[in-house]
C-alpha cells in the first residue's frame, strides 16, 4: 500500500491550487474531506479550452481520466463517411475517460468543448488508487457506470419504439435536465442551444425532421428560441407527451407543474399533428421490446 501513501500524501511545500482549479464540484468526490480534495486537485493537470476545441480524440490510446470543473463538453463519433453522431453532453461536475482507465481500450469518442471549459486530468494509476482507498468514490463511480448502462438501454427503447417526433421531445428533456438548476423547474434555458443537425445526430434522424417538430412546438408555445438559447417553456407538458408515447413514466427529470395553467398547455400539445404509427410502434410491440431489454439488464 506504499504507492497510495506516496500518491496521496499531503504536500508540505508549494502554493495551493490556482483559484477555481479544484475538484470540489466533481460529483464522485463529494463525500471526500476538503483536505483530500485539495491534495487530489494538486495532483491533477489543469487546462482551459474554448468552444469547439477538441479535448480528446477517438482511438487515442492514453488512459487519463478527465473532470469537467467548469463549462460543458460533448462526446461525438464520426463515421467513415463523415456522418457525425453526437452521443451526449457532460456538464460541470461530470467525468470522462474512465472507460479507458478501467478496461485499457482506446477512446471510444471525440470529446469537444461546447463552452469555455476548465478540465482537470489525472493518471489512470492515481484514479485506481483512489477507487481502492475511498469507498464513497468507488460507489459513486459504480452508480455512474450503471446510469450510463440504463441511459443506453433507454435510447435503444426509444430508437426501437418511438417516432421521430417523440424522440425529439425526449432529447429536449435530456438537454433540459443537463441545464436545469432547479430539480422541479417549470421552464429551462438551454445555452448554447444545439443546432437542428446536432439534435438530429443524437436521435438518428435528419435535420429537416427536427426542424419541423421544433417549429410545431414553437407554434404550440412549448419552446422558444432566443438568440443562441432555446427555452423549454413547459417542461411538465413535454414530459407528459413523452410519457404518453412510451406508455410509462419518463426517466430523467422529476417534475412538478411549477404553477400556471398546465391544462391549457396540454391542450395545445394535443393539437400538434400526430404522425402515423406503424406496426412496429404498437403498444404490444413496445412492451415486448421493453421486457426483452429488461431481462438483459
């Protein structure tokens, strides 16, 4: 265990971390004592990135683990024919790169800054030693990995059972969850707003389909575009629309009405044109797919 004492021993000399360069806001470290967090912050390498700057490249063979101290990043995959698939966004407090540190395989996506971002990185060896020494960090990491598996399962269900319209709604809720400061918001501002092409790449469709649905939601006053931001005006109504399509509670944000006349909002939502439902989207088919996936997990 001498390796741990060397890596984690408190440094007696030298200045403390630069202002803002701390792991205190990283979710998996929240149960650690402040002095331990300060030591770990000292052991990290810190770097700032502007919007659209690449932080990590697909198939890179490095093993470092990265922490988003400030800002937002996204994971992207580019196919051989140039098609971009935007996998997910990570906000301040999140981590990335842990897959390679755990299994030793190359990176599975590009990581690109969405906003001005402050990133910390540590070696895979230090990450593993922290997991072995601090049970709360290990437990938080396991919960995070379980959450990733559940999210992947949900996306498979959505791609297999939902029409494009409902997939757009579900993706807007994911973005709202990422940007919400209140656990039960009535509305959320997404900033910067993703382009229609970026949303399309997340839900395996084309830009024109996303544009049509966002225009329909705007006419129903459920969303509003303000410059570079997108305002989800009625989170509860959008949630109920997704729940209605899935025929089960919506995973993600736990929402309350937040006041206002929800019934009139839902009336506007119901007035939106409903796409034809193919046989593959019938309720019995959705339940069969869901039950099949549940047995696997």
